[in-house]
């Protein structure tokens, strides 16, 4: 009986630790230990005690999961441990404003070989020079944009 109790105790502890150490491995080990405890109960004490062990294992597992996901998030520790805010935004550094910049003139802040930095309307952007290299101070025209940079080409100032 002691072996069964140890399997259950360590299994429940592993399932509870799954909240702190994510990844599923510790929870799976806990589930296997709980299964091992039930299997041992069937082997050593028969069907009646084995079924009691299964019911107790399910009850403890449900209780631990209820405490972890319903009660713990409302505690002081849980509020610090669980994420509640959502971050919204785009992965592109320039986002929707890139479409407004197409067709504008720019100045090379660094050597574009073929990538570097440009200035458009007083703002600094990363750019890719489609026509190869562009020296510092070169007059550029924005002809497009990809996810993270503007695409420029050299042109004579107007």
C-alpha cells in the first residue's frame, strides 16, 4: 500500500509542478506515476481496490487541475505567474506607413551596399538599394517596401 501512496503522491506533485515548469514532460511523468499506482493497486489488492485507486487518482487529478487553473490565477502569486495581457501589433518595423512612403524622395544616411539607412521626412528607416550601392548623401527614390525595409533606387534630385 505504501508503494501505491508514493506513486500517487509523487504523481500529483508532478502534475502540480507542470504549471511552473511547462513542456508536458513532468505532467506526463506524473500521469504515468498515477497510472503505475493504479496498476499496482489492481495487481496487489484486486479489482475492487484497483477501481477505488482509479477513482481516487481521477479525483485528485481533477482537484489539482481545478486549483491550478481556477484558484491559483486569482491569488497574488498566480497574478504574477499567469499572462493576462495581449500584445497586438505587426512584425514589420514600418507597418502600414510604408505604403504612404512609396514615391517619396529620400537621402542615404549610410552607405547602402545594398542595405543601409535612409532619411525620409526627418525619419530614419532601413532600406535596400535595388540599383546596387548608394553613397552617403545620395538622392534616392522609394519604389517599394518588403516586410522590414524600404526598397529604394538612386535618382537625380529634382
